[in-house]
C-alpha cells in the first residue's frame, strides 16, 4: 500500500487540516451568499471529489470562495435560487470550452492590479455587509448603501441587547482568529477559523445568548437541480452578463491562485488549460446540483501545502471528510451562531484588501496603484462585473499610453537646417505633443525631420506630419525635408 502510495501518510494528515479549514468557510460563504448552508458543503465536496481528481494544479484546493460571495448574493436576489444552478452550470461549460481552446494561459495576461482591485472591492463589500449580519441586522442591497448605512446600523445596534450580544460573538470570533497566530505552533494545528467557531458556539450555548444560528434543511433537501423553468431564464439578456461575470471572475481567481500556489512548493507546475477545464468540470457538476460556484481558494491551498501535502490525494480526501460530515453530522450546523460566520467573512474580506501592496505600488508604479483603487471603488459603487470592466479598460488605456512613448530631439547649430529626430512609437495618443513641439520650430529656417528612430508610425501621425510639413515653411524657405529608413511621407 505504502509502495503504491508513497506519500499517503503526508497526504492523509494534510487532508484533515484542509477539511478543518474548509468546513467553517464553506458554511460561512453559503450563509453570506443567501443560500442554504448545506450548498456550501456540496461545493466543497465537488471541489474535492471531482476537481480534485482532475489534472491541472496538483496541490490547489477548490471550493466556495469569499471572492464570489457578492456576485452570488446579487444573482440570487435578482434571478432567484433556482436560476443559480443554471448560471453556475453555464459558467462551468464556458470554462470547459475555454480550457479546450487553450485560453487558460491568457488569464495570466490580465493586469495584477485589476485582479487585486477586484479582490479589494469584494473585500470592502463583504466587510460592510457582514458587519450588519454580525449585529443581526438586514444589510442594504448596494455596496454604497451598505457603507453609508453603517453609522445608522451602529446606532440601532447600541440600543438593542440582542444586537449587542450578536456583535460580541462576531467581534470575539475575529479576535480569536487574529490572536490564534500568536499561539504556540502545536495549538495552531487546529485552524483558527474552526477554533473561533467552536468557541463562539460554546459561548452562545453556555450563556444562552439571543443570537441567530444557522438554519439547517438537510443535505438532500438543499440540493435542488435546476428545472426547465430555470433554464428559461437564459432568454433574459441580463443573466448572460451574470454568467460571463461568473466565468471570468472564477477563472481569473483560480488561475491567479494557481500561480501563487506554484510559488509555495517545488512539485509539478500548474497546467493552466487543464486547470481551467478541471474548474469547469467542477462548476458544471455544482450547477447541475444547484450549488454554489467554485474557485480555487488560496487559504485552503496554502494550508494544504503548509501541512505537507505531496499529491492531489490530500484534496480528494478533504472532499471525502466533508461528505462524511454532511451525511453524518448535519444537525451540528444548527448550533453555529450566524455572527460567528459573519466574523469569519469579515476577517476573510480584510485579507482580500492588499494594504501593503497599494502603498508599495504608489511608490513605484502610481498608474497601477490608481487602477487598483479605481477598480475597487467601482465595484463598491456600481457592481462586480462593471467594476472589473472599468479596471480592465483603464489597464488597456494605460498600456496603450505607455506603449506610445515618443522622444523628439532638436539640434540647431545656428547655421544650416534645424535637425529634428523622432524616436519611439508615434501614435495618435501622443499626436498633440508631437505637433506642439514641431510647430514651435522657426518657420524661416530649413528643417530636416528624421523618422528613422521610429518603431511605429500610425496613420493619424503620418497624416498630421504631412499636413504640418506642407504648411510650416514660409514661401522663401526651403520645404521641410523628411528622411526615414522605415517610413516616408
């Protein structure tokens, strides 16, 4: 047995750690997404037993992710829970198609600032929304309303004993998770999130606190495969945009997570197209079961690597443990206080915001820092999909602007023609700068313009230079002379 599976002992131990990390997160993400808690477990099980078996990234662990919470919540509110399965199934099929077309590697071309901005925006919305949940209050729908309503929510909470008790459980959960890392290594073998939930549950039961707990429906009752009526929602144009958003965001988060996990170990590198297909297969199964979408989750993946996992057996086994828990101990979910899960999500949302990264980017690449901040603010102010599109558009504009770098060097020896050397890329984006510099040259002197240093000269610049050359010289002056080894006017 050990000869056939030489790393079984390491993978078995790692799978238990990942299971303990995944359990509270699966439940917390489901509750925050507005769906039955069991559906989070279903997605975690599929992430282990389906995606875990497939090729791609051997040590990456998949399941429901905090990064998709906001998008899922909006989709369920707009289209209803039955339509969620259709959305996730369609997104999974799109991921399979993109992987088959070998488009996985192209996700690495997405600006890191856009991805980090996306995660930061999601983190802000999660924090704002879960602060309401921690107080047992109903959160407003939009991101801006969530943030704007916090002072009023705080005033309401201060006047309610139930809200204060709920907030105490949520705050205690966050405190345990933050302080857990300062404990001895042996104590940290129990994941901080699990310890926080257990302590919150014991405190709630021990002091008979008036806090809401997770509603339990049972695993089989929660699984609702989408019916024919749900598929009829595909005729709705707005649901197509949601499917595209699910596909792109889940794919980007998974593949960026894969790149991060590769830096944590010396094992086989990620095969991006196959990993995208593995994620697509998992999401297709989740959609068919009416469960949450899955992505690769860096928290579970890094825990898997740190626990000594060597092969994909660890992530498959973690799916087995989740299945056994969901089948044998589902009633224990009803004991978990909702503010404890809110505390876990607030902590997760905080970790999505790259505070140090923003400061470092501002010092070295202010344009990238601006893209990150604008993407995050757009997601809070508008919505997830449009916020990401705004970030991508800004990234393209910035790249185009930088790619159009051009330099004009003027040499005037006092006698003879004035020599102007253009080098770089002459595009319409820099046309005003080029024309301002050329039109400032004396009109009563002969001018020689050398374009041999240009790597690119677009049509707009070529036409503008022709017009300038024709009108620049006075009647008694020699016409502008243009020389170029690669382009001529």
